[in-house]
C-alpha cells in the first residue's frame, strides 16, 4: 500500500512538468508569431518613428506639386525663438519603416516666429520621384539647431490641394506608381509617399507629349509653299516614332486629322482644345515645336529653346546644344530674354503686365495675378499648373477655361524654335535634315531620363 503513494506523486509531478513545458512552449510560440507578424512589425516601426516627432508643433504645407519628374513642398513652421539659438539647417526627410532616411536640403528663412521652407527654389528640382525605391516613406521636417538639438516635425496639409498620383517614366515597360497623401496616426497628422511597382500604365497616362505648333486654319509662319504647321507636324510624327523606340508612351496634341478650318488657335481652352488635352495626358514632359518668323529676329535666325520660369536649365541647355551639334544649325543671335546659348526664359515684363491689366479693366474682368516670374508663353504656363502660374480660369469670357489652371500636377514644358521661316538657309536646313534635328532632341531626352 505504501508503495503506491510515491508512484502517484511521481505521475503528478510529471504531469505538472509537462503542463509547464506546454505552457512555456506556447508562450514562445506566441512571441515568435507576434515578432514575425508583418502588421505588428510595421506598427512597432511606425510607433518608433512617431515617438521621435516633436509633439508640440506641426509644419503646415501651403503648397505641394509635381513638375516633370520632381516633387516640391513649401510650408511654414511656428517656432519659439530662444535667444542665442539659431536654426542651422532644415531638411525634408523621407523616412522608411526601417528607419532609413533620405534627406533633401531645404531652402529656409525665418522672420519673427515663423520658419518658411521649400524643398527647392527651382520648380523642376526637389525630390526626384524617378529614383525613389519601392517603399513607404513618412515625410518629416528636420530642424538642426545651433545648440545641436535636432527636432523632427510632421507635416499637415494647410493647402487646398489633394493627393497626387504619379507614374514614373516607362523603362522596359516598367513603372512605379507613386501616391503622395496625407493621413493621421494617433492624432498626429502626417504626409507620406507610397511607391509600388505598377506594370500597367493607365490608358490616359503618358510619358511625353509633343505639340506640333499651329494647325487647322492656323498655318503659322509661311515661306512660299512651306507652312510652319505642316513642317512641325511632320517633325512631331518622326519624333514620336523615335521616342517610342526608346520605350516611351507619347501623346500628340494634334495628328493632322483636324479639320482644315478648325480654329486651333482660339479653341485651345475648350474641353477638347490643345491645353486641356495636353494637361489630361499627365505627361512628364511637353515639347512644342515651332519655326517662327519673329519680325525682331529676321536677320539672325537659329535655334531657340524656351524654358519655364524658376527652372534648372540643364535640360534646355543640353537641348539647344544637341540641336545645334546634330543639325549643323547655330544658336540664335536673339539677346532678349536670353539665359544661356540658345536658352530663353520669356516671362511677363512690367510693361506686359500693365497692358494685360488695362485690357482686363477695359473688358470688365478682374485682372489675373501675373508677375514677372509668370511665363509669357501659354504652352509653357498653362500646362504647368500652380508651378508655372497658369491662370486661364474662365474670368475672361472671350475664351474658355483651362480646367487644370490650379492643378498641382505640372508638365515640364519647352518650346523649341527650330529656326526661322524667313531665313532661307534655316528653312533649307530644316526641310532637308529633319532626322538630324530629331536626333538632337531624342539624345537630350534619353540622357535626361537615363533611358
Ligand atoms: Zn509657331
């Protein structure tokens, strides 16, 4: 009888040990599962990022836009000035979930207790959307103070603008889709970028748009039987084929099927007019082709590339250079609005603005908000949205409305004067060597987009 007791005790101990082992194993199992649960990992990393954000203040985004392949942010931050302490650097930080940072040095200045910042003073610089790797990024403002303090601030949308959807330039039929958006995490408002792979470009999204100048009943400049509208169309078709050979998806503002009496010059702000269809193409770049006969430049001739305002002129300079080198033509001798050899930025002058405003007064509409950094050429201005100060909002009843005048998605646009109609040698060169001019354009695009 006495023998049984220790035996049953032994079994009990074994059972207790077994239960304990099972309990510990399930604890470990739950922990391993939790550690590997992607949602929990993301949540942990996210809470780590937000725990480092200064909760006393949030930066206000007043303007954000894409222009061409770049993205820019402008905004303000209220700061408490402490005597003797300065802000030495301001960076926009793209922080991914692994805590890796991409820093973009911001332009900034502060007056009283407000810091104003912008990612770039050049509309086609800033954050390069083409080189962003697939990931989720939180956008933070990082201020480095003279006492070595570093503070991170999240960004909230104080602008009227909505999220941006952007598709990167086609490379071997491959794109990334980029969504720039605002959201809230534990009551902290933030701005973020999601980059994901997207192999199918939506039907209505293009890489490049070509605008053959004039068309319909507007023949442009002429010399004998030669008409600008016909030559630019011929060039545009050839250029489209060459750009497509690089794998790009190309949109044309007209293809020559327009009626010969179509009023292409005056209906450009109609729904299916030149400006609205170009904006709807969501292209990253627009190349407008012209051969003009400017009365001020009759004896000079040559190549002129017109670039947007407040712009990095690298593309425009290379375009002028490659056009000259490939075609055997020469840089225009025109000096007005010249920024570099063959490169021009034609903004409104004070005189233009005076004339413009008095016309508005005479016709009974509120003058536009035009400044000396507003592009004069409509094809550049009205396809760039807020980046270029597009203004055709319908107040002038003599033409329609650019539905995209207030868009934060801008097309990087250049107007190319291939030469001068009235200069016989220019015309002869343009007629006899289209492939060489086009090769110069294609080479510049290829280099710019690393194709
Ligand atoms: Zn023209």
